């Protein structure tokens, strides 16, 4: 038995002044109570209780010890009940929208750990690369990778910046040449992230100079992982978040091109409907997600 349980047993005996009554209250046997208190006295090196055939009373050392540990035991019991109450409040359903690539790479681990701590919260994840109207479609929150929000009716919470880079397969660069300046991209196959039939424009900056290049090529896709695989296959140059191509870069299936040229900052962000105050389920999941990302990706 742990020390906290031993203290709880001792305090119950002290309150009941009787081993049998304490055993009934704790739903155990008098012999178990006796052994637990004796073990506690051995650990402390002091006698806490005076035993007679009719009753049990505290020694002076036992009275002093009880006065010290009783508030701690009460605080622990109160914290336990409050935590149980919190679990009841966080119980229920949570509907979350997330981009496909991030969801596939990150959310399984997040949900696995979150489910252990909050088993009564049911989380429904909708993976989609389309822009979801979280108010109209009744989502509790959305995870997004984007620039600053244009929808002023939602609440947003920045988690951390998401670095992007231009990448291509070594075999593509060997066949077509490596771009030295952004204007060289005009003559090369660019793999465009295309949403709602809009051509992607790559804004590239260095030392105060900015170039806007239309990402034109044979293929346009609205999914980052798909674009990454096209790039690995040697089909062109793609602008992608580092977390999508990290492994391919490490294994040299892709290499960075136009190093030193940066793109406008985008962020991993949580978006909410216009709550007056975040529901506890939403706030709990948000805090957990942010802590996981900052632990696994770093704070910035």
C-alpha cells in the first residue's frame, strides 16, 4: 500500500477510535488496518496510536502527525473529486476539421495520447484540404495551415509558424537544370497547389527583393502529400511545408532549390466559431494539441 493510502487509513482510525469501525468505513478487514498502521509507524519510527482492548487513542506524536497530514489528505481528496468532475464536463463529442496531410502525419499520435487522458471525449476528425466554414458546417474547431485569417467572425489562435521550401528530385534537376534565380522557374515544370481553379503564385523574397512567379506546369493538385510524391517522381518543382517533405529531404529523394529565397510566413493555427468563452472540451483539446506540437516540432 502506498504512503497516501496508509495516511488515509491512519486518519480514519484516528477519527473512529476503533480498528473495526475504520475497517467497515474503508471496506476492508481489521487485520489489514492494523498491518497498515503498524507499517506506517515503522516508516516514521514513532508510535502513532495507543491500543487497548476497548478503544484506540492518539499518542502526542500521533496527534501532531494527524494535524499536519489531515489538510494534505483533504486537499488530495478534493483535487481527485474536482478532476473527476472535470472529466464529466469534458465528456461528449468534439468535431474537428483538419488538413489532410497534417491530419495523416500528426493527428493519430495526438488522438492516441489524448484518448488515454480523456477517455470520455469522442473526437470526430474530418480531413479535407478545402476551406471549411466552421460556423455553417457546425465544427467545434478547425486546424489550419494558412496566412492571417480573412474571416473576421471566427476566433483564431496561432500555434507556430510552418516553414516552407522549394524542392525537386535530383533526377529532375539533372535533366532540366537547377534554377539560380526565381525567373528561371518560368522555364521549368512547377507543381502547383491549386484550390478552386486558382493558379498558385509563389512570392519569393531575398534581401528586400521580391519576385512573384506563377507556378505553371502540367499538374496541379489540392493536396500537399500528392504534390510531394509528384516531386519525388521527378515531375517538377514544388513549394511545400517542411513537415511534408522532411523524410524525403533526409533520404535525398528531394533537395531544396533556390536556397536563401523565402516565402510569406504561414502558421499552424486553430480556428473557432465566435464563442463568448471556449467550451471546456474545446479548450482542453486545444491545449493538448498545442503542447504536443510544441514538444514534437519545437516552439517556433
